[in-house]
C-alpha cells in the first residue's frame, strides 16, 4: 500500500509540473493563432482527464486555472465604439 501512495504522490507532482508548462503555453502571446488555441484546448482537456481522479488540491486548483484560460476574455466597449480600459 505504501508503494501505491508513493506512485500516487509522484503522479500528482508530475501533473503539477505539466500544468505549469501548459500555463506558460496559455499566454496570449503564445496562443495567437487558431491552431495554437486548438492545441491549448486539447492540452487542457487532456490535463483535466488526468487530473480528474487526483485528490491533490494543487492539481485541482491548477485544473481550474487551466480551464479558465480557455474562456474568452471580454472587452468592454463604450458608446461610439471606443474601448474602455
């Protein structure tokens, strides 16, 4: 049973490291093209599948952060079509 726990912890650590890489790739300057956005979506989906059974709170928090990267950013537009910061 101790060996299974060791493997479980190692897998969680690998998932944390993987999430850090995918988060770096999710930056807008990296995902400019539709193909890059699709690749990011696939990576986030695969991460979510792997993280689904993890009970490590770090893994679950990173899963949430990664899923947030896929949501479109909203722009606020003022009357007359001028952007508002």
